[in-house]
C-alpha cells in the first residue's frame, strides 16, 4: 500500500462484521477490512484510489440491502492498519 491507498471508515453492528469481511474477501484485492473496535462496530476498509468507487458501491449496496454499513469518513489512507 502506497501513496494511492484510500480508506473508508465504516459504522456497523458487531454481529455484521464477519459478513462484511467475507463479502470484501470475495472481491479479491479490492479492499482489506480491519476491525477497529468490534463492540462499537467500527471498521476500516483499506483500498486504493483505483478501487475506491467499487468499495463505495459494495458498502452502499450492503447498507441498502443486507446489513448496517454506514460510511462515516473516507479519504487518503492514514497509514494505520
């Protein structure tokens, strides 16, 4: 991950974290899910600027149809995993 890395901070429910992680794993190479605080439902998805629109679309689709997955912040990767 370099200077074109991009991240999404996601708010979800603890019980939905595993599902979101498995969906992102299915899209191999699009984004890596990191759990910041499971009890609070805080996730970060680290991606690249090339895939940021794909990640946004996946998360918005999850939020609309399957689980709570709200993008609370996005932008250049902070460097934190």
